[in-house]
């Protein structure tokens, strides 16, 4: 006797993949998880760039003439 017969496989597919609620959650997860990683990377780059701009502005105000 097969562990996964054809009827059981069809029932699993019907209960999961063809379920609109499951598909909505699955699509939302596929959409949101990468977006969270991208947002974190972009926020880190923004903070680094902001600090770099601030350093450049301070350097313009107080130039290092002792070189």
C-alpha cells in the first residue's frame, strides 16, 4: 500500500493550493519577507550616507589646515 496515494495527494492540493485564504497568505509572505530585508538594507545605506554627508559638511566648516 502506498503511503501517498493519488486521492490523498488530490485532497492535500484541494485543501492547500486551491484554498484562497492559504494562497493569499502565501503570496503575502512571498511579497513581504524580501521587502523587509530590502528595507533594512536601504535604511542602513541611508544612515551611512547621512553620516558621510554630515562629516563632509563639518569638514567644510573646519578645514584641516595643519597638513
